[in-house]
C-alpha cells in the first residue's frame, strides 16, 4: 500500500530495513494519480498544501500506520525546519522549499 505523509519519519513499531530516495515532483504526481493510496497526513494545512501541489484531494487523516513489507510512503520533505508551533500553508511551504521522498519498508529486522 502507498501512504501519504507530510514528513519523513519511521512509524512506531516499524523497525526493520527501509529504503528512502528523493523522487521528482512528476513521479510523486504519477504515484497518487495512478493507483491506490491512503492519507496518513495528520494536519489539515499539510493535507491542503499537498492537495494543491499534487493536484488530487488529500484528506487529513490522523492514523497510526503499521506497515507491511513492501508498503511505501510518499513524504513531503521541507528543506528546513519551520519555527516552533507554526503550521505552514502552501505558500509558506513553497517559500521554505521542499522535495518528495519515497520511503519503502523492505522487511523486518
């Protein structure tokens, strides 16, 4: 399964071997328009920004994901940390700069 996340973080109880790679914006769009995915984006502003950037509706969905080997995470990676307690909108994310990462859970330890 493909999960959408607004950060690159290994989910709780997901020890194992992971692969992470930077991917192009075009490839990120292809991933969300070409198949099934589940939003695991935990903030409304992040979901709205990702929707605008990727061109598909993404709902806020504060879920805990327990990945299975082979599951992937499309993650928005900001190029610097925002100030403490600040919730960014799309324009602020674009001002800071961001890239896309694809994290894939390969197997358990």
